[in-house]
């Protein structure tokens, strides 16, 4: 677990991820903890090649990792769930492992689990018996209550609140400040708009917004 990390995606979420990197570096985690030493970014955008983002170089396109998968762990830093899933599969296809970064200020009990590849940001909280899948982003200020389940590749935006026993399917996008009421299931690939309050189940692939949330 001593590999350096490459952030896959040098856009807004890639920049935000630096806040977690700096916080982890500041607390000098022991060697047994997940790797958090950052080598730089990978991004397929031609405009970003040779650039640096918050002091870290864009090392090359995602394919850069293919011949170096044994030396670096990947952390996907892209905010679209479908793109996250595709990038996860791509880097895993190279044989790369996924790094998980949990901000030291995230509050969680011992019964909370994070899958490989999660990016958990500051001021988040997870109470008890919470399962977070692989490659999930939980942005600052989000709260997740008891017995919640969050599927692979989901994106939880800032200030989201998930009540108890909520199930969030894979590749779901929960917009900034949205709320999911107790026991509701958000189906795979659904989008919940910023500020929405989901008071009932949301169907797979649905796009909902408003209070109470209704299909767009
Ligand atoms: C829900 C969302 C995904 C819809 O995006 P879209 O498909 O591009 O929708 P549009 O912007 O074309 O808007 C379509 C209609 O829905 C309305 N609408 C869009 N988002 C809404 C929201 N969050 N709440 C209420 N109404 C909303 C628009 O006003 C528009 O209404 P109109 O047809 O009467 O003019 C988007 O608006 C949203 O809320 N995204 C969250 C972004 C976010 O939180 N990002 C955080 C990054 S860290």
C-alpha cells in the first residue's frame, strides 16, 4: 500500500481532491493507512497536457497508467457518475488498484465501510451500519444516517442529507443540498436535482427535482 496516487481527472473535482490530500498529509498518517502521496493527474484533455493543477503535474492522458499500473494507485476525480464508472473500469482493466481517501475530519463509526476508490471529503458524517460502495464521491457537508447503502460510482454533492435506511443505487447523482427521506430508494442512474427533497422512491434512470421531488 505504499504506491503513489494519480488523480484521474484534472478538472474541478480533481482540484477539490487536493483539500483531502493536504489534510491527510498534515496528519501524517502511519504507513499502514491507505496511500495518500500524490504523484499528479491524468486527464485526456489535450489542453491540460503539461499543465499543473494546484502544484501537481498533469502527467499525461489516462493511457499513461497502462504501463505503470503496478506503481501507482488511481483515484477517480470526475463528477459525472457514468464517466466515473467508465474510468474505474478502464484503470482496473490496466491492472491498477484504486486508492481511497477519507478526509480526517469525516466523522464515522466503526460500522461504516468505504469501498475501494472512494473520495470522502471534509465535514461529512456517517452514523452506524453504513455501506458505501466503490468509487463513490461524498462532497463536503454531506450526512449519511444509519443503515444507508450507497452504490458504486455514485456522486453525493455538497450538503446532501440521507436519512436512515436510504438506498442509493449505482451511478446515482444527488445534487447539492438534496435530501432523501427515510427508507427511500434512489434507483440506479437516477439524478436528483439540487435542493430537491425525495420523499418517495425514485425510479432507475429518472431525473427529479423540486420539493417534493418530481420528474423533470
Ligand atoms: C437537475 C439538473 C441535473 C437538471 O439539469 P438539466 O437537465 O440540464 O435541466 P435544465 O437546466 O435544462 O432545466 C430543466 C427545467 O428544470 C428546472 N430545474 C433544473 N434543475 C432544477 C432544480 N434543481 N430544482 C428545480 N427545478 C430545476 C429548470 O428550471 C427548467 O425548468 P423550465 O423547463 O420550466 O425552464 C440540474 O439542474 C441540477 O440540479 N444539477 C445539480 C448540480 C449540482 O449540484 N452540482 C454540484 C457539483 S459539486
